[in-house]
């Protein structure tokens, strides 16, 4: 692929729709770099939980969080298992996927100062193009001029079932009902926050993957990518 033709692909959508899986696959298929913006918010959430910035009642010490933001450094690296999220030099890939982080990440993501800092980091990562980035506001806020924007959705029940199976496989003790409640609550917070709420960009292509196979989804995505590359 001609490096001059490299574009930015923005994949947004609801939690547990498989955005990251789609983005990772496409990046690998076309030789682009994959950036998991959601992992960045999860890393900040883990930092806040570890430091007591988020209390047991989900109360957030906003002043302290904003004060400590410059001390939170997030990066990515790869090993044989895939892409790893690095928080202040520590591999936290497993910890940021746990239910405790999932239950608090929307609180952190609603903080304007957090979003401003991470958006700046995300834009820096995409300066030269050739990236696939997934999240909640990539096509609307981070890269509004992205050549290809995808918005992924599926029913809350389907997403909760996917997430529940994933957590059980990791050894977490959770119930489907708790996971479904978390999915619905995250949707509510993501859609109603004042700073960069979750919404489909006007020029984004919509895909409902509730009942699509992985191969059908990948074929659809690659076709859309090739169309964007040629336009």
C-alpha cells in the first residue's frame, strides 16, 4: 500500500459491540496501527480506583483527579499476545478489562479535563495517518475529518451476553443481570454526558452486528475501507 494514501479510520459505537475486535482486525489486515482509545479511559479509571480518587460510593474527587492528570502517562506496546496498555510503565491490560473498571469508566470519561487530555494524546498518535482508532467520539471529536467513520451498534442484551461470556472466561464471578445493568447504565452516561456525548457522526456508516458472523462483519468492514481509500 502506498504510504501517501494512508487514511484515518474512526470506529465508534456502544460498549461491548466488538469495536476493538473490528478495529484490531482491520488494522492488521491493511497494515495500519491500531489505537484503543477506550483503553486510555480505562487506564485513567484504574489509576483513580487505585489511588482512592473514586470512593466506594462512586464519589469522584474531581479536584485531585485533575491535579494528577499530568502524572498519568499512557502508551501501547505489542507482544505475542497482542497490544498491551501501559500505565506509567506498567502493563495493565488485564486489570483495565475487569468489571470494577467497567463499572466506573463512564464516570471518568465524563470529566472534561480527562477528555481534553486524552483527545490531545489521540490526535498526536494519528498525526501521520495510517491508524484505526475505536472509541466513543473518534469520528465526532477526535478526528472529525477522518476518511472513514463507522458507528457500531447492537442490542443491549446481545452486548451483555458477549461481555458476560468474556468475563467468565477470564475467571470473574459476575452475573448476566449485573453485566446487562452495567451495559445499560454505561449507555445512559455515554449518551447524556455534556462533553462529547456518544452519537453517530452525520457521515458515519452504521452497522448493527447483533446477528452478523465475524466473517460477515470483517467482509463488510474491508469493503468500506477499500471504498474510502479509492474515494
